[in-house]
């Protein structure tokens, strides 16, 4: 099986890696870069626990090959905070009580962050649409949505 | 041993530099090579143990795959690699083909649509494909590049069975072409899933209609069904029934029963055949009524 050398930006840092053809972006982040914030929930693109930004857009990293990411700009949940400070979405979802076990949280934060970048003042329906692909088994979503509304109002 | 991190089976990732190189590689390695776009169907199938490929060929970045072109006389040329979010956000497509926007908007989730393509939806050839009914009713044709260069395939004869299309080894779908939409076209896509969003369609109903003085009813109204037959289907009898006489709510109810008779659903994890049949009738009625009311009001 062929190996590929890729150069890509991850949370602002340039990385050069050698990856097997069948290595997913998710596995690469967790296993090769120890960026374990991004989670594997279903490995089928249904739960969103693996959501990261690829070239500014949320994707299910379990369904992207690392080899496809040569030249890409990847942002994971670890890349949202700046200088040790949580970003407004992280702060707001935390303060609203939108985190219980925390497993869905990284993916939710990435989807929410991307939503507010493209639509700074979303309606509740828009927020729900944006989170369709991020499943949460603990919170019932209400406080997550409250947190995102709060972040949007800033 | 528990495999905590289920990965993908072994394969070689191939990035051809041109369509010619891609087609020739695929033809040379027929049976063991497969082209892919977003990978949102193929990777899931591979992980589940279906399909076994030595080579996965990335065709996203080849010539013309990423463009959206509209000409009022020619219609739309939608590059095969254009992801669904881009389709939904395209002002051109919103203005001229809102049915495609509506259908694509019902697929999975935002992050899946960042990668998924309509071309992939078509080539995967699941009868449940959300965007296929829209493409059928918009009279899509497919631009395909193969071992002998480019050719055009009409979509309405493209599907041969679940997961099976007319594509041959070496073939790559490069663009979807839609003719200019008829004047006054009104459309609706209704998707029934186990939840409000993100599921595969248990039943998908696409309806479209436009004024047509050449028909006794004065309208051409068409219906396509997803998930209730081996292939995505257009119910021709609904069109001829609603062409023949003045359209009324009773005739729409009758047309919905025709759709119910025409489908042949199976029972699977998502729903029973009987439930699907009943939902075909109810949702066809809703979709046709919605289209009819808009046509009348225009």
C-alpha cells in the first residue's frame, strides 16, 4: 500500500507527514499528532464527533483521507482557543451548561464556530440545521443551542 | 481483540493528473479500481466490509469538475466535483433550479454536504438518493469521460438496479447538464426519515409541474419516487393521468393512489414495505397538492 508525503497546516502550524493511503484524517490527527480532542463516534459520517474544519468548512474527518489533505488548512477544537483563552463559542456553551460528558463537544464547537463565521446572527432554526450532524446523547441540545445564541449575541 | 479505532481496509490512493490518465488507469485496472469524489458513500461501504478495491482514484481535481456554468439557452453545466453545500449556496442554482437546492438541502448534514456531491449521489445509484428525483424531473443528462473520450448519457435510462448504472470501466462522470427550466416550473421535495433531518429517506417524493397549453389539463405535472423501487423512479402514469383532464383535488388523490400502485418497496431496517407504500400515497398527495396550489396561484 502506497505512502504519501503531505504538507498541511494544522491549527496554524505547518506539518509534514508521511501517511498510508488508507489513513483517515481523523486517525492522523489522533494517532500521529496526538490531537485527541477530535473523537471517533461512528466512523460513518453520521454522529459528527469527528468534525473539524478543512479549508474553512466543517467536514467529518472519519470520511476524509489524510492523503487528500496535502495543502489543506485544518482546524481542530484545539485550535479554537487563543493564548490559553477559550473562544466566545467555547466560553458561551460552557457557561450555558451545554457540556456533560463532553464527547460531542469538540465536534459541536467546530460546527457552531463555522456557523457563526458564515452567519453571525443565526435564527434558532439555522442553529439547529447547522447542528443536524452533531449528535449529543447527554444534554438534549437545549443548553448547547442557548450557548450558541449567547455567543452570537456578543 | 476489540478494534477501538475501526479504520479503512487497505487500498492505494491514486491521484491522476488528467481525465485521460484517470480513464485509462480505471480501464486498465477494471474490477479493482474505483473513482471517488467526496467518499461519503464509498468509505462507509468499505468500512462495513462491502466492496474491495485495490485502488481508489481521486477524480475531484480534474478539468472542469469544479465549475458551475449557466447559459440561458443551454442551461446548467454542474461540474461533478461541486459539493452539495456549494450547490445550495449557488445563486444561479437557487434562481433557476430551486428544486435541486431543496433536494440537496435534505441530504445528511452540513459537514457531510461539504464533501458529498450530486454526481456521487447519482453514481452511487442508491434508490434512496435524495437529489436523483430532482435531476430526473429536471431532465438531467450526464457528461461522461471514458476510454473513448466524452459522451452524453441521459439520466432517465442510467440506472440498472440498486447500485448499478450504465457506467463502464474507465468511465468518470464529469458534469451534470440540466436544460433551461420550463417557464413557470413549480416543484417540491418531501423526504420522510426516522427523524427530522440527517437520515436516509424511508420514502422520498419529488413533484414538479408547469403550465403546458398543449395538454388537455393545461399542465404537465410529474412525480418521482425514492426508496420504493430497485432504482429511483419517475411514475409516468401520474404524468399521463394528470395531463388528461382538468386537475382537481380528487384527481390528485387518485394520482397518489396510482403512485402507490406503481411502487415496489421492500422491508428493511428503516421501514416495512407496507408502511412505505402508504407513505408514498400520503406524501405524493401532499407534494402534488403543493405543486398544484402554486401552479393555480401563479
